[in-house]
């Protein structure tokens, strides 16, 4: 982002003078500063909710290996949920003659989009889950839209009729396909996915006096649907406190819903370290969330 800032500021300095470059620099700095302050107040970290993941101490080689696994998923999801990117690629081909006079504008927009696509996988820990498509690439959308707008403006009156109509048709089809994928198919997928997860929970709740859930599993539990007590577990200390409280009240087991297959990973324990005084046994099917019976052992 710093490199992109310098490139844009330099381009504005050359094309529009010092005043435009200064206005851009001051505006961007103020916006970035307010964002850092907002993140710090809301999340406790200047880089936001994923700040610790971005700054985690992993080697460049590890980041590259992880990015090589994440990038194909991000590109596939981007193609499905934002097909306008195909229209932009086709447009660069169709309108190549018309854009020669604005080659610098197009080059900067395309380079920024490519830099975003290639650097984001180096910073994020996964492909983003089931939120909108490749949510980590959301900043790519305005860049591609800028390219598309420049293309539509460039071919107007400067390209053959077939090129203008072809580009407009390609853009319209891509926009409609994106609308269908996000508004219809995406909604249906989320409804089916949540219905499957929530409907499976009552069967596992039977016979358990309470349910403990991890923070990322909260959305899959409709709190008003169950008579049993539900506890939200944020970390190992909260889990231990719940176990102690239940043990004092004579409760010897409860259902534990965690956002990982491995509850040890969720509790941030070494892979072979036992959870103190608790025996965890899987009672649900494999999946992104794990259902475990937590049995409190006598000391």
C-alpha cells in the first residue's frame, strides 16, 4: 500500500502538479490515520481484527507457501462473484487502440489491481470463509471498476461500432452474472448452510444441561431456540472458569461447540497437552465446526 501511495502521488505530481499530489497525500494520510485510530479503539490493535495475523512472526518462505495455497481459491471465488473482471480483461483487448492516449492511467490502475491480488495472500491466514466471495480481495473491486469505467469512456467515439457494442454487451452480461451469483445463488447457499448447521444442533443438545460455544460459532446458534443454558467461550481461561463453576454445581458433562476440528487448537494449547480435568469426545459429524462432549473428571 505504501508503494501504491507513492506511485499515485508521483503520477499526480507529473500529470496535475504539486497541488493535486499534496491534496491526495494529505487526504490519504488523514483517512489512514483515522482508520488506525478507529481500529485501535474498537479492536485494540491499530491494524484491526486481523492485525496480529498480519504481523505474526512467520518466515517469508512460509508466507509464500501459504499464499500459493490461498491464491487459487481467491481467484476462483473472485471469478464467480465478480465476473466483471472478465469484462475488464476483454475490454483491454477490444479497446487497446482507443486507450493508447491514456496508457499511463490504465497502467497504474492495472498494476495496482495486480499488486493487490498478489500481495493480499501473503498477509491473510486463509481464503476468508463463507463471507462474500473472496472478502480479502474486496479492495480489488473499485480498482477493476476504475479500469472498466476508463475503458467505456475510451472506446466511446474512438472505436468501431462492433468494439463499443461488444464491450457494453460483455460488461452487461458480466454484471448480470455477478448479480445472480451474489443475490440469488449466494443467498440460497447461506440459507441452506445455516439451516443444515442449526437443525443439526438440537439432536446433539438432548441430554446435555448446557452448551459452550466458541466465538466464531455464535452465528450458528439461535439463542432463543433452546431452553438449555448457553455459555460463550473466548479462550482457555474462560473454558477453565466454566469447568470449575459447573463442577461446583455438580454438573459432570456439557456440549462444547468449537470453530475447529481440534479443540486443543481453539484453546491455544500445545497439540499434545490435555485440557485440565476435562475429557473431550467428538459426538458430531466432521466439518468446519466440531461438536464435542466435555466430561469433567474427578480430581
